[in-house]
């Protein structure tokens, strides 16, 4: 969620708004540190900190904050019987109220947010959080609160996916990826294959030579192949596996198709280790349905797992972790 942009829109529409941030999370919690929501004066909101009693209490705090001082408040919650929860964890919520007088600083952060990912270090002082842009390693959407210093990552850093093929499964997959943190480049050589409309995070490209899309793709892009031709599938898979920039290369198909592709890829000179990284069949195990929407659901689940693993690997020893928790 582009949080500062949403907050700026809320100020322009309502004159006042509040931002709720999970500043820290210990143990099991509904959302990770860095989860945020924007609350309007009437109680409507965008984003979520996990739902349930904690979120409803946060909304009430935010509504109260926009009408009275203090402008910022940090409160700790135990996720136990008092909230009707049994998570057993603990979270600290930062509730900040903003008014029209704060518009300039919100607008400045919204502009910076649109330029790309960035990080801030902030401290609660004089009933407001004073943030400074800092050169610290904080992923977008993450936060950590240490000794009163709040480190936050903002901006949009979505995983790029190049999808080859606009058949039934390709269409279902694009729809399944629409609400998730992915940017999709959708490739097909057939102009009639694409639907008339596509989600906002998908770019449709008709290419006579679909492999051209690989050369222009950024490092870290996930590659998914499901064209109308097995020969084209093999060509694209071979090109993608030759390029070390792509950590995930998957092709739709059965175990038999995988076996045949492995033999052909070896004949093409690809190393055994890289061939072993090919994902085929695609999708998490345990979902055997051949329905396009079911295949898409299984594949998206796999992409989410791989995306989190890649991000954790890239963070290395930065001392920050992004953890999925249950409430």
C-alpha cells in the first residue's frame, strides 16, 4: 500500500486522518511489524493490521486521535483474553493523527514514495513522530522499534513476473496475481489471445519473438511459461535457465513433460544444476485439480513462498526479518 499517498488523499478528502502502524510484534501476531492502515474520521479505513478486536480498538483510537491531542501515541497490547484472542503475542501500535497543517510534510513523503523505496528513522517527540530519511536497510513495508527509534521502510517493491502465454491458465493466473505484490508482464505472440481488459498490475505485450522479453527483464524476475506450443515452451525455458538473473523459472506441465525437457535441455548444453532448478509441474503440492483457477491458486501460492524466500535471502544478516504470523 502506498501509505503516504493514501494518507495525502485522505487529508485532501476529509481534512483529517490517522495512520496506525504496527511498530513492533513479538510472538504470534495477526500482522507483522510495518503493517499499516489509514483511518478516516468516520471510521472507514484502507489497509489492515490484522482484523479482529485489535483492529477495531485501533480504529476507535484513531478516530479519537483525529479529534483531540495527543497527535501521536504508542500503546502496547497483549494478544490475550482481554482482546478475545489466544495468539499469546504482543504488539505495539503507533497511532498518528494528521490535519491539514501536516499536508506539506505528508506530500513530501508521498512524492518520495513514488520515486521508489526508501527508509526513515523516527522518534516520538512533542506528540509527533519526527522522521528523517536515512540510509538504512529496511525493506518496504517493514518496521522495527529499538530503543525508542522507529525504523520504517516505505515505497513499492513488487516482484516482477514475466508470464508467457495467454491461454485459460494464463488468464486465471493474471487475475489471481492482481491483488498481490507482483507486477506482471504478460507475453503472447497471438494478438487475439489477450482479453479486452486486464488488471492494473499487468502489462500486455504481443511479441513475434517472445524471448525478447527475457533480455529486457530485470534481475530477480520470476519467469512462468505456459504457451500454446511445447516447442516454444522449451525454447523459452532454455533461454531463461541460461540467464542467472532469474531465480524462478517454471513451466506448466506434467512429470513426463519435465523428464522430456530435462533431456532436451541437457542436449542444449545447460548444466545439470541449473536444469534441476526448473519448476515443473508448477504450483504447491496437494492441489490436483485441473481447473485453470485451481492451477492458478496453487501457482500463486508457490510464487508467494518463493518471493518470501528470495527476500529473506537478500536481507542476509541485516538483522531484520519478515515473518508471517497467525492470530
